């Protein structure tokens, strides 16, 4: 890992109408548009969905690093996030992120250890730690059933 601080660069470009092109050196460009709730087409990633997606993505990537260091085997992790956008004191902002996590682990996995690693990821996820909105987590560990 590189020494801190790390620096990340992104840019966006667009005209008076149409999609916005988001770019970052070395990455494939993506296009975004306003969400349907703000009069956009609703068929592209928007700043709102990108932020909510970043919460889910960061949790999974962080969990990978935590479990790699802890040498915990797992099969799949699903992270579903609902972000609540509201207008409070004339400021529109995200007020809450509801984060539902389901971890599938192989038979014989120590469920309590797996849960503790989920909790460690919850406490140290850099995206959720960077947000001012409240984040609530629901964590579930599912152990694979034995084959008959």
C-alpha cells in the first residue's frame, strides 16, 4: 500500500443538455444524467446513485481486504444500500443510508468470527466514515447447507 495521503482525480464534462461524461486517468469513461426525481431520464447513473453505489462497493472491497488478512473463506457478499435524500433547513442532502449485508460462507465456518469481521468492515469503511449522514447496518451471515 502507498503512503498517505492518497490523491484521486476525476473530471466531468457536459453541455447544457444530455449526459455528463465522467472520466479519470486510466479508467473507462462513464456517462451520467440526473435521476428521474430531478427531471432526468432515470436511465443512467446519477450523482445520487453513484454515491449510494460507492457505499455498497466500498463495503465489499473493504471486507475483502479484512477477510484476506484474517484468512476467512467466504462465498459471496451482497450489500444493498438505500440512501434517503431529504431537504432540511433549505439544504438538500443525504440524511440516512440503510445498509443491508448478507454474507454467504461455507459449511463449517465460525459464524461469530465472520460476523465480527463484518462489524470490523462496518466500523472502518472509508466511504461511510466520510459521510455526515447516519448509516445503519443490518448484518447477516448465512452458512451453506450440507449436501444430502
